[in-house]
């Protein structure tokens, strides 16, 4: 887990042409997406279409990611961040357990102090359509950003905590980062995608976050 300092980030949505600034408290974010090996160790499952311990887990829904976060918290002796009540989930921001990043946290961490579409030349940092050979790749094999985070762009999309636009899309949740099948314009720090929380596909995974070890949210 990487300590991410507090700061602010301006998000944007091309569909609505809206921009909004979010203050981000200090938090922790995993340096790598959840791998198939870790997912299997925590849940006993191997849902991915591709096979390899160091490949990012994919074919996981938003709900799968939520349940994984709670299971990993319990395995590490931490209070779970999520309380699940049927088809609803409540996030306890005071809990020290693992969770999904908010999309503001995700973009802020992805940018790592930069302001362009990506934090370095895309071929150096991301597996995407032009260089992936039509498949995901082992995590951590491309260069990290300035804060030590690998695969923030490309390889697999990352589920985030947030609803995309409840008034228009109901329960759909936010995806960030782009995947191995995407063109370069989808592998941008600002790119937003949406999906139903039960949806599973072979280029969507996730990484985990936690509140700051110093006690922030």
C-alpha cells in the first residue's frame, strides 16, 4: 500500500461537459491491481478469462470487489469498511479495512501531480490495444507513476466506489483507467466509464484502498 498525500483534483465529464473539484484526504492505495493469485488466496475463486498468478484479476463485478475487500480485511484482522445489507452497501469511512477508491482518489493518485492525459508516454506505462497483443499482462511490468503506482492506465479498468450518475443511470458505478483492449483515448487520467455493479467482463478489475495510517479518511 502506497501513502497518498492529501490534495485536490478537478474531475470532468465529456458527456455533460461538467467539471468539479474535489478535496482528497490522505489515504493509501495499492501499488498494483489485485492479482489472480491474491484473489484466489482470499476468496478461493479464479474467475478470470486469462490465466496467470501475476495477471490482474478480471471478470469481477463491483459486488465481487466489495466482498473481496471485506474478506481481505477480515484476513488481515481489520474491521471491514463495508456493511452489506441485501442489495445495498454502506461504507464506514472510519473503518481501517480495505475498500475501493473513490473516483476522485483514483484520478488524484493516477495523476500524481501531473496535469496531462497520462503521467508519461503511454507505451511506457500502459498495456492497451496498440501494444497488448490482445490480452492482459502481468501487473507491475510497466513504469509506475511518481508515487509508485503501476498500471493505473491500461491492463484492466478499475472499479471505483462512486455511482456514475444516479439520476440518469441508476446504480451504475464508475470505472477508471482503460484496459488492454482500449484505444489510447480511453487510457487517460480523466476518462470515465460506467457499468452495472453486477457486470463482469475480461478487461475490468480493481485495486484496493484504505484510510490513511495517520488516521485520515
